[in-house]
């Protein structure tokens, strides 16, 4: 195995996964000397009755919930963060629990910054200042639709990203009572996002032994449980496996640079308001097809993690990278008609693609060119690779 | 912003589970005490434990299960005997005579050498309803052990053996790491000791 | 002078890239199905345009379409419609205007024009009965709308011009004709992208007479009577303009304050129509021909200025917490000169103010402060500094800088000055209106908040009211006649006039289909039939007329769904859906989801808001 010339790796959150893991939260909070967390959650999670189950996990503990702020919807913005921060201060809370995924976690991170730094807006960080202090304890309890950024050091607030190592959550609690998906689409989207992130982590030039080690189980889980989870979204084993895959993929992803599919999907999502997962489902096959065409060299770890040791050993060394791409394509296409297959089907106006390609190329720090992005987008528009 | 929309939530109580765990602990402690008298193997294990050693089995967080306020109002001997159930704690120790005894559930004024703390009531329930064995529970961090660690192993073995005596095979199999074979523990010894343990539990 | 009976059905199609034009005839079927104006404009674009074209690209087309009533002397008929794919919203947008251009074009012998392609250099179009000429516009390029129009008006009776905002592709740039504007949806930017500074029509070449003069006159007489009887059309609007709404909205709690965080304000009376009429000694300055006469001008600070309309006052006034009529009319003039929509400008400024307050952007704007607004309006028009991003509208700006939750827009179009938390039905119509947040797709706030003819906070039957009104207004815009005549047509027939309001309210709330269908809107179809020379069959023709309205609305919806519009876009800004207001005794937010479901079912859309094939077939819309 090659030793990379140079690499860095950080994985912060403590992961607690399995039966009765919610009940560990009070003792985890005690470990941080916290007694009164503010719970941030989404309206849909409230409606699905998960919050009631969540509250029950705090019975017979000394932890008082400072309030359950359930206003989060599909958008995390500073106004909402300020409201939550106000509630936090009024109630004298000392820690934050985010129950949910995606925007809920983003908002929780933003609230954490606001209350820890004692500020009322994030303009300084938008302008490039860095978060340089330990924040309050943040516990994440994933539930349902993930955007793949929960376990990372990134928060997306008001469509703008802030990255800092202090933004890693402290504890992630994956409990089978919370993870089952609400619908097959939602499971498929979360799975595709995790797959795209793990794929990016493994195929990026900056990947290192540690990212591979973390992305490997994520991909193995996905290849085994994604088809199952999609057919039976309420299945507890599959949902736990997928939630773990999501967290692991995110941990690996936060230590590498975003891939082309990620960047394009994010830009498209901001412009159109359609979730990232749907775009990744379309873009990842196009990207893989493009990579196959260009015969880009990638590590054979992808193949190993997706198909297992036996098939890996039976394949000649030089074929492994290509077969890895094939396996990834096969896995993503196992979703069949669950998510839209082309940008045309999503009715994306074609003239917007040029702008998306330009911004994505800009954000990639010259790793890919405008033309590269556009090729992938054109292919995705037709959905020929799917 | 109207903060009254988001009320503060005080933790509730799971009364039935509490009573179950308290009763279970009381029984279990009495059973260990009895087994230490009755069974040779347990006796041997107990002998390895130094004198004045005190063990505490507790469900965390301690503050959530305060000593019942009326404990103070009752005569001292009832409290000392450990007949009264208060707090989710079980204290056992070797007294000066070398007897391994249940010392009630009041930790006040006692020097604890080894504390085994379940992280939550639910974790205790997992173990006490035999869904997870003590060993798996430890591996899953259902309880945290503090103090003289080497003795924790002895205590675990004592607990395992007691469980074998106390519970029918079908249940005990779930609790202990390895159920003793016939060659290791003859059925005669097992059933005889089971009767004796039960007798001693309720009489002495 | 040539006399045209009814309509002459001639359309001028101009291809700027090829520098060619051709004349097409409107088929009888299209005329009967789509009436004219808005309906016909949409239908013609539907036949000609592919989905997914760039609104500011060569392939986008813009249509200006006159109604059949234009030039016949029907009251308030001096209006015309424009339709294009909007650069602000990326979907179809229509706008109506009462400027002199309409009459000039119609009396040049054209029922409408469709412009496609792009000119290489800035030009203006000169249209007469023979056709069109492209003339270089170098001399007027860069001038404000007033100056440019003064130049162009010398060549014909009426002109359309864009200002610097349109030239710089400000997404909410408008088109000016006289003192009236094709306001919403960024039509100015579309002309700007085609390098057209203006269009001038010679006019006065033909004379229009209704085909059935007698019947026309009879209906016309009734129409005049109704308008002159109605307390709004002959009272408040006539004397105070649309700004008479300020006090009504304030009382009803639908007055947006501080970017829609409040619903009424103690100082709102300072900028109301009544106050302005008294303070500035206003006189009329209206579309022609008109008998409602809602447009006003007055002496403001020694200068004769147009009195701002309610929407302008709303979005540049109380929504920014500014209560000084003088500065508002000054900004109104800046917007007019630059050629920018005041609603979208105001909405975007309000977003910028709140975003500044929350640290998302850096500007010197502040709620309640007049500092920097004039400068910012100019910066937007010329796209300087942060104005470059604000010129894209609040939606695009909020995508870039954040603050989507308080960007008050629907489908990209900024909200007009009626807060739907005080009139739920109007909230539903904001969400479902085809061009984005549009107060003119139903104007239900009048029934709900002003006249008390429907319970503003009830949800029952609101979907039916919205559908009924949308159809009626779409038909009206296809005639094309001023929407304010609806007050007279809906409220003046004896049955409704003699019934007390509270009974109408009860009926509307419990038996809306019955109550609404009893409304006699026969005046409009009567006029249309008399003009084009078709026989009017009582009741049947009215039903057909209403179906035509439905057809126009559903066609526009269908065109939008081809551009990617679906249920996800039929929503309201998050603030309206989640936050309550302090001015209400009980905090309310709009319960949109429940009403929307029923609305879709009633409209014949699927659960994702896409018109079903069955619905399209029933309405005779060709599926592409």
C-alpha cells in the first residue's frame, strides 16, 4: 500500500448506534456537564410523532429539555436561528440536540455558533472569519431524510457554507426508533447522497488511507442495504445501516474535496429548490459514464467495498478500477424508477445549465473545467447514462 | 417571538420500570448474599475479595432516583435491613466478619470501592429483563464500572452464578455469558442450591 | 378612413434577427376559444415557443395583444395585454396596461404584434398599417423613459419605451406607455435583451366599430350606469385613486408593514389616498377611454407629479415603514423614469433592508429610514454595486445571499401590498396565480377584507371562489377591459345589490357554488358578442365565456408546468405560512396546504398540480 506524500484526517463525532441509544443522551450530556439542552427539530418530525418517543428517552433522568423548537422546514436561515438562539438564552440552556437531518442540523450548528460566540448574525463568518473556539455540546439524532452533511464540519445557512472544525457535532446518536424512513423516495435520496459522498471521497486525488477506511464500510453498507431499504423503508436493520453509512460517508467526505456530482447537484438544488438527492441520482451515473469514457485512474478500493472480497480477488488487478465504476453504476441503477432519471424529466430549463456549470467549475478550485461540468450536465439532461 | 409556544419539558417518570428494577435489585442482592453462603464456587470467589470491600450497583443518574423522603421517618433498623426499597441502588459489601452481605440501598456514610453504574434506567431494563447479558451489556457500555476493576470480574462471575441458581435455564442462558455444562455443575448441586438460595433469600 | 367592423384579426409577426415581418390572420376558432387580449397572446406564444428557452435569449418572444373592445368606445376598454416568458420568474408572464400605445396600434390596423429574435444594434420599431420599420435608437438609448417617450411620441399616437433598467436587463424592468406601465414580470428586460428601446405606432389609420351596434350600445349603456352607480368605481377610486385602499387595508389588517411582519400601522393614514388628494390637490390623469378614472396627478412640492398607486405606496411606503408621501412619489418617479416595477423594486428593497439587519448583505438601507433609497433604486437600474444582484429580484438575491425565508415572493415575483394572513382566499390565489404573486388574478381581498362578503379566515369554499374569480379575470383580461369594472359588474346587478352583505357572506361561506353562479356577469360576454358580431344566447354564452376564461387560465398553467412548475412552486413565502402577526388578536398563518389540495381537485389538476390530460381535452387545449 502506498503511503501518501501528505495527508490530514479528522473525525470528531462520537457515534452511538443501536438499540436504546437515545437513552444514552442524558449521560453523554452529563459528560459535557450539561443539564438543559435545547431540542431543535423539524415540523415533519413533530408530525410523525418522533418527538414524543424522543421525549420519553429522557424519562428518569435529570435532564430538563429547555424547549422543543420545531419550526424548521426545508430552509435554514438566520432569522430562524436567531429565534432559536433567543429561546436558548431565555431558557438558560447549555447544550443543543438536533433531532432530524439536513436543515435541522444546519440550523442547530448555526444556533450553536450564535450562542457560543454571543453574536446575533453570522456576517463575520460569511466574510471569511473563522470559528476559533470550542462551541457548546451538540448532539445529533438523525431521523429520516439526510442531506449527507450532518456529520461534517460544514454548515449551510442561508445557502452559504461555513466550514470549521469546531462545527463537527460532538455526538451522533443513531437509534432504530428514529431512523426508519418515511417513504422509499426519501430512503433512496439519503442513500444516493451517501453513495455520492463516499464515491467522491474514494475517487478524489486527495484521498488517503483514513478516508478509504471510513468510506469503505459506508459503501459496503450501501451496497448491501440500499436495495433492501428502498423496498422496505421502515425496516430497522436497513435504516440503521443506511444511517451509519450516511454518517461514515460524511466523515470521509469532510476530509476530502467535494466531487463534481456534489458541486453540480448543490448548485442545481439552490437554483431550483429541488432536493440534492434527486440531482445526485441523475448526475452520478453521468459522471461515472464520463469517467469510464475518459478512463480516469481511481483506487480499486471502490470495487472491494462494493462487491466484497471474493469477487475482488477473482478479478485481475488492472480491471478492478473499471469494474468498481461498473459496480457503483449498478448499485445506483438498482433504484430503478424511484427517482427521476434525467434533468429533462425534472423539467429543468436547459438554459440554466450553463450558469450551473460555470459556478460549479469556479467552486471546484480549477479541478474541473467549465466544459467538463457541461459535458456531465448535458448527459444528465438527457439521462443517457442512467 | 413567543417563547411560550415551546414549553420547557421536565423529565417524566417510568414508575413501573422503576419498581421492577428496584425489586429486581433487592432480590438479586439477597440472592447473591444467599449464594455466597450456599455454594462453594461462589464462596471461593467471595474469598478473593478483600475485607471491607463495598460494591454498589446503581442506575444513573443518581439524582433522578433520590432516596425516598420518608426513609428518614422510618425506624433505623428497617432501613439498615434493606427491607425498604428506596433509590435504584444496591450496596453489597464484605463486613468485618468476612461475610458478603446486602447492605441496603443507602450509600450515605459508606466507602464505595467498586461502583457499577447503568447509564440509564432503560439500560438497566435491558439487562434486568434479560435482553442483554451482563457481559454484552458491559460491551455495549450499558453500565460503567468505576473503582477496583479486577474485582469487577469476580463480581461478574458471582452474579453469573447467582443468576444460574436463581433463574430457570431458558432465561439464565440469556443472562450469563456461558451457561455451565453438566460436567461443570451437576444438576443435583444446581437444584439443591437453587432451593437453598430461595429459602435463604426470604428467611434470613 | 377605413372602417373595421368587429375585429380585423391581423397580427404582425416581427423577426428581429432576420429583419423580416409577416402578417398572420387569427383563425375564427382561436378567436372564439381565446377571445383576444391575454388569451390569444398566450395561445399564439404556445403555438410558437418551445419550453425551456432563455427568457433573455433570442428564442424568447413577446406578444402585445389588443382586445376586441379596444377602440369601440366601451368603458374602460383602453387596455392591452403583453405576454412573454418572464426573466424574473422563468415562466410565462402577462401584464396589462392602459397606455396610448394600445389604441395607436389598434387604429393602425393591428390586433397584436409578436416579436422574436434579437436586433444587432439598439433599434426602435415604427409600426403603421403597412408594416414595421426598424429605426436606429442610438440617440435615445440610455435615456430615461420620459425623455425617450417624448421623442418617439412625435412619430405616432402612442409608444412603448423601456428605461435604463430594461436596457441593463434588470429582471423587473417594465415598459412605459404614457403614464401607464406594463408593470410586472420584467417585460422591459425582454425588450432590452432584444435591443429594442421602444415601439411606436402611427395610429389613427382605421376606425373600429362594433359589428352589432345596437346591441353593443344597449349593453354599453347598462355598463355605464353600473359603473356610475358603484360606490368604488364612481366614488373612492374616482376621487382618491387606488390608494383609497390604504385605509381599507389598514382597517382590515392586510396592510404589509416592515416586510410583511405587521398588518396595520398607526401612521398609515398619512400616505392614504384621501390624505394625498387633500394635500396635493389632485386631478385626473388616466387611461383613455375611461370613466372610472383612478389615475391622478397633483402638485407635489411645487412639481406636477403622478400620484403613486396603492401598490407603490404599499411597497415603497408602509412595507419599508416609510410614511412620507413626498419621498414615495419621488421614488415613484425614479422607478418610472428608470422603467422599473415599483412592486418588485419595493419588495426587493424590503428584502435588502431585512437582510442588512440580519447581517446577510451590507447596504445602508434601514427600515423606516429614507436614506439611500433613491440612490439604491438608481444603482439597481444601472446595476452598480449590490444593485447588480438586487436587480435580479428578491428570489435570485436571496438564493445568493440567503434570507429565502423572508424574501417575499411567489415563483420569483414579489408580493403586492395585501397580506394574505388577513384574507386566506387571497393567499391561495397568490400561490396559484400563474405569473407569480399576483393580486390581479382574483382580487379576493376585496370580497374578504374590504366588503365583508366572505369570511377572511374561513377555508371552506375558498378554492371555489379562487377558481371562479381566476376564470372571470382571465376572461376579462382577454376582452380586454379594466379589471376595476368587475366591481360594477359583480356588485351592481339588482340581485346582489339588494341582498345585504351579511347574507352574501353566509351564502359565500356555505354555498359558494350557488352564490357565485348566481352572480350575473353577462355584461362582458354581451359586449364581446356584440363587437365581433356573434349572436348572444342568454346564459349559454355566459357559460361559454366563463369556460374561455378557464381555458386561458389552464393554458397558462400548462405552459408553466412545461417549464417545471409544479406543486412545489405553488406556495407562499415561509413567513406567511409560519409566522403570526402581533396585530391579530389570535396569531394566524395561511393554512395553504388544505385549500390547495381542494383547489387542484376542482381545477382538474393532479396531486402535483399538473393539469390532467382529461382537463386539457375538455377545454380543447392541444397537448404538446
